[in-house]
C-alpha cells in the first residue's frame, strides 16, 4: 500500500536533508506517511513524518508551524520533536522513535484494561497534556491511536500534527478525528484545554470499557449524539465499574466545556481517587427528605411516605458504601498489603529527581515509598552531566502507585550504577 501518487522506490533509502535516511514505512494516512528512519549524523533511530507533494500550501504551513510548537513541549510523556525541514517537494518532521504499541492496538488485542492500568496510563497522558497546555499548545486530536505505550509501559503522546497554538476565539477550523472530537469543536467553536480533556475522557472510557464510546454509529449520527445526547455511561458498557468512576469520566465528557474538568491533571487525580474507592468532589450528596410537622400538637412525627423514603435512601447509601469497600479491596490494594500500608502509600507523592545524581535520585524515590522496584536505564539522547537523571516515571507530584515501581533514565558515565 503506497501513498497516492508516490512509488515506494522513491522513498526507501532516501536521505532527507542530507541526514535522515528512510528505512521502512510504519504508517500512512491522508496527510502523509510515518517512517522509521536513521539519523546518520548522530547514529540513532528516529521517526520521520513526511508530507508528500499532494499536501496543499496551507497544510504545509500549518505542519511546519506545529512542528516548531510541538518541539517546545519537553516532557517524558510526549514524543520529542527533534527537527523539521523541507526536502524537494516534501516537508518532514523528525521525532523520537518509540518502540511499542498504540493504545488502539493494545485495546484491540487485550480488550478492557484493569482500572489500575487504565488510570495509570490516563495520569501519564494528563501530565503530557498539562505540559503542552502550559506551553500554549493544544493537541486537538487526543485519541488511543496517538498514544504509544513503550516497552517499559510508559505512555507517550504523539502526533501534534493537527495541534493548534492557543491563539484565541478566531480559530474556527474543525480539526481532529470525528470519533474523538469535542462537542464545541463540532459546533465550530474555538478549542480550549477542556477540548483536550474531552478527548482524554474518551481515551479513559475506551481503556476501561475495551471499546470506543458510541461504537457502531456512523459519523453523522455520532456527531449528532455528541451534541444532543448525554455523556456515555461506562457502567452500561462494562459490568462492575464503580459509580464514582462512571461519574468522573462523565464529568470529563460533559457537553458544556465549562462543566468539564478544566485541566487534564484534575481529571486524572479524581479518576485515581475514584478507582481507589476514595471520595471525590464529583460524588453527589443526597440530602435527607424534610420531616414535616403534625398539625395536632406540633410534635415532629414522620409520615408513612417520608419514613419509607428515608429507609430507601439509607439502603442505597449502605449499598454504595459496601460496593466501594469491596472494589477497594479488589482493585485498590495489592495482595499482601494491609489497608493501612496502602493508605500510607497513596498519601505520598513522587518527588522530582530529574537533574540529580542517579544514586541520590534513587535514594529519594525509595524514601518516597518506591520500595518494590526502581529500574534505571541510560537515556538514548545521553545529554548532560554523566550520571545525572534526565527522565523519570511517574512524573513529579503523581501519587506513589500501589505497585511502588518507578523508572528513571540517566546520562551514561563511568561508575554510575556501581553499588546500586
């Protein structure tokens, strides 16, 4: 299968910009192709996104502009953009090559993930989105196919090719994939960080349910349902999903962007709490029904219908409490861990160890509660002072996961790992 009007022999082995040799095609779409390439100057694998000569001038200009803006987002959960350029009729973008599978491929292979896996991945993508929004860049196409899960389980957000800088309400062009686009974008309104939160909500839904929301609808019906229907229910898609998790995801998928979470990180934190059975602000509070006064003497005596309502509310609250306690024991606490130990780990947050010496950083992670396994590996870019940490996972500020595992990358040097 080849791009329209492009013969494969014209691509294979071609060197772009006198530096990037195309090795094998990874994917292609209407906007161009993605290749595995080789940076012959730095002797490393790279991913090359290539626009053919069929792209119009406006798309080329936006492609180049967004390559530059995506390069400003430096984060462990974002695929790094190294370079961009023009070679003959082709514009290209050079990115970090990530060995792994997209979340679309993972769910197609495995179906629904556990709540622990799904919330961990969502938290990583939320970190990436918060970093992008902080740099003034909106992704506008957050979906499982644009998140790569690498061989170490680290989620990497990629393809800012349709991303837009946060330029204001004048930006009205509809960009993105219809199945994952926010309602306000369907209406032609300007994107905001809440638009990316909507896309992340759909990613969370798909990871937990094992299938896309509103699956089976064609594009017209899907967009109509998005504008007119309620937020899709996780509890209808997968038996056993706690009500609190369903409510958190529903809030991320609210039609009105003002009613959604206003940051991806806020959504991820509530989702983690709900999955652990903890109280979140999204949970509704049901007030008790009023107790009317009797007219004969003023003594407060509940009428029969009020007493029945009180009994029903009490039974519902008791059932919800028992459900949360049961799910917390199944999904929130690892085998062999006491509830007290689990609560202590959940209360801890991950410190920032980037820039510190490898030994010092690992010691600090251990003090924070990462006692099970801390993996370390050389950073492929290898930039900075020897033995210093360049990347960490989980990111700073994230709760220590129940697995208590962490990973770091460091600049290679003599004696870095001695004694570890």
